[in-house]
C-alpha cells in the first residue's frame, strides 16, 4: 500500500479548490461571540485582509461590520465563488494568490485574520509579512474550529473499529482535549504551525475559546469528512470503505452524530 502523508502538507493546500460547493455547504460557521471579541479587540478599523477565506464562511460579519475586505485566496475556483457570493458588497475584493506571494501595501491594514486556514501558510514568511502589512496598533486574529475527539460510547467504538481497518496513516495525529492543551506553545503549533505570536513581534496577545455542538445526519457527517485534507489523501478504495463504515455506524446508532467543538481565537497587536 502506498504511504501517504498527513494531508496538510503545504503542497496539498489546493485540494479545497476541487470541492467548492461541497465545502461551503457543510463546513461549520463560527460563533457570534467570537466575532464580537475580534471587533472589541481590533476596534473600529477600516481595511482588513482575510487569509485563505475559502468560500467566505467568516467573511460576511467583517463586511457587515464596515471593513474593506481584501481576500487572499489561493484557489481560482474559490475566488470565483467568493466574487459571486459577495458581488453586492462594494467593500469586498478578492485576489487569487498564496498569502506569502501576494503584493499588498505595507502599514495599511487595521486587521488581518484567518479562519481555520493559517496552518497552510509558511509562518516564517506569513507572520513577519502580517506584521509589516499592519498599521501601528493593527491586529491579527487567527480563528479556527477544533472538533473534539470522542470519549467512548457505542457509536465512538464502532467508528474506531472502522478507522483502525481503513485509515492507514504513517503517523499519529496529536490529540488535544482541553482548552489548556490548546493554550501551550505545542498546542498553538498544532493549530497554527508556529509556537508564539510574540516571537514575531506582536504584543497584547490573547487566546479565547468558545464551546459549540453540532449534530450531523449520516450523510452530512460523511460530507464533512470528505472536506478534511487528511481523509482526501487516503487511497480511494480505503477512503470509500471508511466512509461507508462510518455511515453504517451512525445509522446503526440512531442516524445522528453529535460533534463537540472548541473554537479557538488567537490575537495579537502590532
């Protein structure tokens, strides 16, 4: 069997461009309290960059909040989707590029944010660049959703049996179960691929967490799994067998699967 990597290697970050509509329909939204905390921290700014917006799951609140958004999206299909989705917003523009390569005005932006996307950026390039692009006092806000691992129960055990059979990966993904796990240098690295905003010159650093639960039907949960980069890197035969087994496990236990999330917000100021 061919060996496959984790699925989040930087050369794999284009795969989302293949599943635009699917991604927009099934990926979770972010809590309103999270946006309120960003606005309270960043203040009444004007110009913002969104790094890796995908289908714009976290874009509208900032547009409605009065920001002029420049969205930097690496996928051409995603960019086209974004431009159509927000065509009625004169304060929205999108550029097809990797954030590392995008040409942007320095010391011009009040806010730079990324929603479950900064782990795809080369932090050694992206963090210093973000600092240069921000005006004095400007803020960076890195938000993400973290689905929490199951903690026993019949449906969990049934799913684990399926994963042990078909999810053949040459690594073990680190397991974080508490907010304390996320709020360490190692936890920050797992979430964002760097250990500390302070090491790049940011100050007034804060981390906030938000709890949420979402219940999926069997088909919805399989659709969600198929947006995960590590799952999409499995050999197709194993991936299809994995999805079929997980679906059967959900259907055999009432047809619904509850997923607990810890949403994470990591912010710093120039």
